[in-house]
C-alpha cells in the first residue's frame, strides 16, 4: 500500500483565496483524521470521520474551515477565505480503529497564506 | 493554554549516549500517553505509549516513564543513534483518540 497520500505537498496562496487540501487514506481504514501543526500549538486535531461520516469537528477553528469525505478513498479540507494565520502544515491520518497509536499519517501539506 | 508542554525545543546528544526527552502535562484526568517521531517532510509515526496504570513501558531502545504525581512524562533512548535524529512529540488523552499534543522537541544525535 502507498500509505496516506496528500496533495498538494506545498501550497502558497494569497489572503482571501480558497484553499483545498486533499487526502487519500489507506484502503480499508474506517477512520480519517485531519490535523494542523504550528510551532506555537503543536499538532491539533481538527476533525475526524468514521465510515465517511464526520464525528467530531470540535477542533475546526472557524466557519472558514470545512471538511468532507464523499467516499471511503477521498477527503478534502477547505479553507475559505484563507488568512495568513492559517499558515501551517496540515496532516491527514487514517486508522483501522479509533486510537492514536494505530494512526498512519500522510506527509502533510505545507500551506503558506501571504 | 497548553495542556501538554515540551519545554525543550531542541536537544543534542552524542551517538551511543542516552537521550532524555521530557514532557509535562496539566490535566490530571489524562490517562493515556504517546510519543510520536517525525522526520522532515514526513508525517509523524507512532513510537511508544503508556497508560496511567503503569509507570514504565519499554520497547527496545525506547523507554517511556510516567510520573503521575509530578504530571511528567519522559522518553529515554539508549543508546542513541544518528537515525534517531527527528522531532519527537508527546501527546496525552482522556480516552483513546482525542489527543493533546506538545509542540515537539528536535533531537539531534551527533556521530
């Protein structure tokens, strides 16, 4: 298996633009997680899905952030409109069960909002 | 307010010596703790865990110690190897999935 795939790996955009981050989880994993990493706050869980259904989105910082999982092999995290403080590395992870020690992380998308 | 703190942003250790990475937490309700390792341009990978009913867990060269009274967690790597150079995150949770992560410690093992 290729592991968790994220695209793009790097994204540079201007403030106010829409940004869409993409994730393909490992086949057969029922759970998908989106995280954000910043120097000040470390890794933060934004949202997680079980069988394509969003279960806990309490970590999503604002209404500007939305996430979808239209099928078992694809998820998106959208920021609209983007702001400079959204600059961070965004990770997607998938897992066969709901526990952190079985999560497989993707390589991340480094987002820079100018 | 950071509930999980890694106060040392970086650490350098000679190859073959012990590396000790520290982590402090504030919430006494946390009952499960993890360490993740992250190489540049890669996602974090799970390293080792410990539940609050234990005070020590070993896996090869890696040992995690938990001091509940001090709300302190540490990761020992013995002996340290150059391939251990990475950023290490500690994380804590009440339950099993919603973890609070620290900001990471960058370990550099010098050959």
